[in-house]
C-alpha cells in the first residue's frame, strides 16, 4: 500500500502539471525550505568552530585537572601528598602553584595583575612554552628572579624584554598597618621580564608567571600553595581520573576538571548554540508553510484522479497518503539542496578561508568551521518532523474523512 502511494506521489511530483503556477509554487516551496536548512548547517558549523577554538585556548593555559583547598585560600605544600598522587592511575604530572593579585610597576607605569607562582615542572604540565611570542620561558637566571608576562599586561606596562629593567610588585602586608609609614604596609619584590606570552585578551591581560618560591615570599605564604595542576595520561577520561584523585586525597580538597573549572562558560556556549538552532528552526517552520500553497493547488488539480481512485475502492487514508508523500518530496528536495549548499559553503571556508575576520589581534584570520554529524542529524530530524506535521495537517484539512468533495 505504501509503495503504491509512493508510486502515485512520484508520478505527480515528476509529471508536468496542467497549470505552470503549481510548478513555480513547488519550486518556491523547495527553495524556502532549503534556505533555512543551509543557514542551520553554516551557522552551527561556524559556532562549533569558535567553540573548538575557545576550548583549545583554555586547553593551552588551564590544566587538565586543578586541585584547590575545600576551605580557605591556601593549603600546606608539605601536607599535600604529591608523591602519592603521582601513583594514581591516569596522573602523568603534578605542578604546584600559588597565585594572588599584586600591583605591578614598570618604568613609571602601573597595573594590577594576577601573579601566578609555579614550580620547575609547570611547563611540563601546562604547555605554556608554545604561547611565548617574545623572549623565552625562563623563570630564573642563576639567583635572579624572572617573569613571563601576559601580552596584555606587557602592553599596559610597556614591558620590553630587551630592556634590563625589573618589574616591581607590591602586595599589602597581612597583619598590622601603619599610617605613619604607608610604604611599610606593602611587601615589595622585583623580577625581570624574560618573556611575553599571548593567548586571549582575558588571560594574557591578567597573568604574570613567576617562580613559586618568589610568589610565596611576595605573598608571605611560606611553604603554602593555592592549587595544584594535574596533567592526565593521554587517552584517559578526565572525569574518571578526577574521581580517583578525590578518593585518594579525601574531602579536604576540591578536584575540578577543565570543564568544571569553567562550567558556567561552557553552559552559556551550549545555550547560545541551541538558541541559534531554535531561532533558525522557527524560520524553517515559517518557511515550511509555503508547502501548503503547492499542496492545495495540486489537490485541486487532481480532483478527477482522486475520484477515480475512490471509485476503484481506494480509501480516504490512501488518497491522503499520496499527497502527504507528494508534500514530503517537495520538502525533501529543498532540504537536500540546503544541506548540499551548506556543506559546500563550509568546505570552501575550511579549505580556502574566504570569509576573513577583520581583526589583526585575533588568533585566526578566517572564520573557523567545524561540521559535526550530530548537528546534521538534528537538522534532518527537526526538518522531517516539521515538514510532516505541516503536510499532514494540510492534507487532512483538504481531504475530509467523511467524503471526497474537492
């Protein structure tokens, strides 16, 4: 029965209509469906590209897993079981850190930044070296303390690695405060800029990286750290490794994966993506109403054929099925064309990067594109559901169950 309905529908679809306006309206309907489908493919792929770009930036600076104190700001470096943690399955490296804010001064210019003190294996846990755009990653030169400065901080301070001038860092002393000698209320240390790193405006406009013992002395946190960065073994699941670390360390520490470190940010990105999806879906719903016109005119044109089918014993449901399939064919034509156009545009952008970003400071020159199969599947499912509902409703209204009076 369904094959016979499809046979009739294919015949109506490919046959020449007696009224050329029906062909025109069918073509317009297919085009109207294809445009939002192509827009869905392109916009979601571009959004995926930006999402992947942002995640790669975070992967370069944020560790796979970070461990902080469950209560308080810092915890004892001595009490932290680093050696035992390294024996945990999936843990490939652990680096200790201490960070806090400080006032920086360089050649008469001042700026507030976050000073992150790191140990000697930090560059093995976080790939910081590949972000260096000027100078080198070297936090000590003999007994001389050096710093790796974020590009944004370097711009605010006018830092130049070729100049032999130190960055002076000021931190309020914890404890008593004297109004007679305000300068004594601040702890001061100096470090020479050895390199400048660049990532994104938020990160490199905020951080300065220094040796861990330098930061402990600056902030007066001797023998204490604020967090530990963990590199997981390649191929291991971060959530499973984090669970193993929690079981090993106990309730005194908070263990966060890279996703959990910026959970709110990733949630916002997901909301934005699906917000875009549903907005375009509404456009697709509105565009799909154009199918109604072509179906109505086709049903009116085929009144004689419909009476013949009924007289030969065909049921109302059989006749409805013919025109439902006819409407789905029109929709399918538009959707396939939209998918092909959308994928073609994405392929051209991936290969040639024709649409560029008008900004010299951005990390990429052209809009990034990432086509994901699950997005294509969601587009196909939503398009099929919308087209079927509209087509079925139109046919049921035009062909009553009680009788065929067209």
